[in-house]
């Protein structure tokens, strides 16, 4: 039986011209990409061409966290602010997304875990709230199309989400309402209604009815002003609030204890980059020495540049992920390789300004 099995395996393997090399072990924490047939048939993504700005393209948002410059590469720990970052998803492999980060001073791509990608409301949705009987009013909370939310839990065909900006809102929405991207837009601030404003502190709870045991509609998080609809008594006020992302109508009490306010996770802070030279516009940013080009500098920018030997340099810039150190290539720091596509960045050596008109 053993001889037969060995013979069968030999025949199965002899049909190929060469034996494929063994797959190297993957770093801990990085799952092996699962390529679907559609992914396998898709043309490879050019990370440099994919960085070109496109004002018509939809955006995704990610929360800063562990990232990689290349698949199988070391994990880079993000630092600094935990605020969402606007990106464009340009590739996918398994549970990882490759996102284009387009900043004023640089453009580059990194790989992040898909769990870091926030959800975007694809259309307006009114959250389900308990039916209450308050004469002349109806409590409600509406999340607008384009609002960015974090997924908290999933059940059946619904997802529990949290919206966090001026107000904090939590509730269940149908999966069909959520997507991973949305059109770029200016959400603006609070929309004034002409009503008298009511100033409250962070943690003020907006409830479905004027009772301390009533359900919560929203909590004031980073804002301070609500619109007064009517004052019911010394404790309770009927209020409303609306901006480009959310609309709420409910009741707030100045005697109600503050509720819990969540914040975007603050990462470990790191010192900002201390520049020691100016990087030329278009300078190429590599994933590592000898690695793939994954970005470039936009404009002549102050950078921290250290000699890594053999014509390679470590070029560090500030980013929303904290300071990131890329590789740069060139025999001298004044002559680093550029890879920005033509007409996508300002010239490296702009002509002197014209003299003022007499």
C-alpha cells in the first residue's frame, strides 16, 4: 500500500516541469491572503499610479492602527491621534486592504486590517426608538447618508453602530444601509434653525421623553449647543439638533447625570519628526531598501533623512499614523530618485518668483 501511494504521488508530481519552491513562513498576525477567482483575474495594481488624486472617487475612512508597507513585511505600530483618516481602497488581499493615503505633503499606500475600515451610511436611516406619547412632539434620531460609523456588533441582517462627532449615537441599522465607502463631501457643522440655543456639557443625554428612565437617543460628545423647541418645566427642555450627519429630536434635563461618552481611541503619542533637510518634490518613497515604490513627496518638504548605506536612505515624515520612516534611493541626499508621475506634483526646483510689477 505504501509503495502504491508513493508511486501515485510521483505520477501526480511528474506532470509539472518544475517543483514550486516552498512558501516561506508568514509573520505572526498576518493571515495568508485568500484569493477569490475575481481577485486572481484582476490586473495588478500599480501603487504609484493609484495615488493620483481623483476628486470624483469615493472615499473610505480607517482608524489608525497596525499597518504594513508591503505584504509579508514587518508591522508598523501607529501612534498619535486616533481620528479617522480619509483614504482610498486600491487593493485587497484576504483580510487586508491596501489604502492610498493622500496628504498635502506626501502620497503613499499602506496595508491595513479590514477591521480598521469604518462603515459609511449609504442613505438616510431613522433609528428605531420606543414609541412615546408626548403631546405635540415626536422623538427621533436620523443618521444621514455619508455619516461615518464604527461597527460594534452583528446580528441576523443588522449591525449595531456608533456615530461619534458632536453627538454620540448608537443603534441597530440594516446591513443594506452600510458600505465601506462614500462620496467626498463637506458635512459642515450644526445647522442653525433660528431657535434659542441651549448650552449643555459633554455627557448630556437626549432622551425619548422627559423622564430620567426614558431611553437614550443621543449623548452630547464634542459639541455644546442644542436648539430649544420648548421648555417644559424647570428640569426638562424639548430640544433638537441637526448637521450634515445626524438629526435628533428629544428631551434633555439639566438635572440628569451625564452619560458615558466614547472617544476615538488615542494611540501612544510619539514625538514629531525633526527635519534635517529638504526632500525634493516627487522623491520616491519605498517600502524598504530594494523594495517596491509605494509613494512620493508632494512639493519640496522638510524631512528627516538618514544614510542607511549602499545608496539607500531612511526618509521620515509626519503622517496621521504618526511618524513613518520610508526608504529612499540615491547616491547623494541632494539627488534622490523621483517617481511621481508627470504633472502630479509641483516641480522640484521651481523657478524664482517674478519681480513685482512696478
